[in-house]
């Protein structure tokens, strides 16, 4: 099964500050994930949002 993950990564203020992406939702359709991405961008633009595809029960050694 394929799912679409919406995550947010806030930019750090200081040089060398770590970024920690946050998963905001997991959706069964890309269009639903993108709808929430658009809505989220209206409320917070300090960072970036991304929608990525992932397979359920699949391991990604280097992330997906």
C-alpha cells in the first residue's frame, strides 16, 4: 500500500542548529496530502513543507 506523508521542517536560526522534521499527517491520496500542505503554508511559512510517498511495511535505509 502506498501512503503520502506530509512533513514540516523548520529552519534553524543559528549556524549549525539541527533541523528536526515533524510528520504532520499520513494520507492515502496525494491530493489530500497536498490540500493540507497548502492549508499549512497559510499559517506558517518559517520552514518548508513536503509531501513524500512511502510504501507501508517497507524499510528505507536512507529515508524516503
